[in-house]
C-alpha cells in the first residue's frame, strides 16, 4: 500500500508492506508524486533511500520517506 502527502514544498511517501513476504516496488509507478525527487529519508530510521528505480520492502514493514 502506497500513499503520499504533499504540503507546500514537502512531500512524504508512505509505503506499507503488510504481507508475510518481501516485495520490490518499481518507483516509476509513482512518478506523478516523486517527480524530480531522487532520494527519500526514512523518518523512522534516518536511512536515505534511492527512489530512482526500485525499492525492496521487507515483510511486515514500512517506509515513511521524506522526499528530497
């Protein structure tokens, strides 16, 4: 499940995997939201994620990415 929130110049992309298996998401599906952004910072772990190609989402996990 993926959704985004946009306010002013800030965009947050929330990616949830409630499945018992890992999934890979092709980020081009969300180009209307990601646009010119190339990275996102996971607000939970502070890890930086490259959002240009694919993202691997572990089972039963989430990413809350502040895009930049």
